[in-house]
């Protein structure tokens, strides 16, 4: 009788451990998927930047330093190897784009240009998608990190090498010192 009770307890613990492990794997996969969605939207943003710079350059060629700053920020973002590096690079891009769009405000012909308006609209849509993907990713990171840090699940997490992930925090384009209306 005691043997059956011990086997039942051991079996229950084993089933719990399998359930926790599978939950950790599922959350890790959701975090990875969330990051890939962010990456897709960031790549789309990177593809828009040269077109936006060229459009503004046609009207404000004397802003060469600004164009170079945006290009450097874009290159740094593309090469970023960690989440904190990516966040820093994205913040630099956001600051550069704010300045670029602020320059555009001084050129009525540019603001009325169909190409510029289309790029602004596409950039606004992309920024919204980045914000949504970032929220999903950070929600999944929070769930994973909470499970990894919770006892007794932390024992299983540590045994199988699960590590907490970093949140992806960038400046919200709507917050900051130089707000710019992207809708034209």
C-alpha cells in the first residue's frame, strides 16, 4: 500500500515536471515568435528610411548631417546583436526620424508631395505594428520570466537551462521632446 502511495506521489511530481517543462518551452517559443514579429516590422521600417531620406533630400539637400545621422542609426540598428543594443539603435532612429520630419515641416511643397505623404502614412502604420509587436513580445517575456522565477517551477527551469529574457523597451514615438504629426 505504501509503495502505491509513493509511486502515485512520484508519478504526480513527474507529470507536474513535464507540464512545467512543456509550458516553459511554449512560452520560450512565443517569446521567440514575438521577437521575430518585431524584427519583421523593424526591417520594414529600415526599408522605408532610405526612401524617406531621399524624398526629403530632394527638397532640403543642405541637411546632409541629418541624413547621415539617420543612415548611421539605421546601419547600427541593422547590425545590433542584443536587445539592449537594438533598443538603443531604435531610439536613435526615432530621434532622427523626428528631426527629419520636423525639417519637412519647413517645406510646404515637400509636405504636399504624394510620395512624401505615402511614405509618412506607411511609416505611421509600421510604427503602430512595431508597438503592437513589442507589446506582445514584452507580455510573453513577462509570462516566461514570471514562470522561471516562481518556485517550484524555477527548479525545472534551472535544470533545463531556461533563462529570463530581456524586455524590448524603446521610446514611444508619441512621447518625447519633439513630437511630430506623422499624418501630414
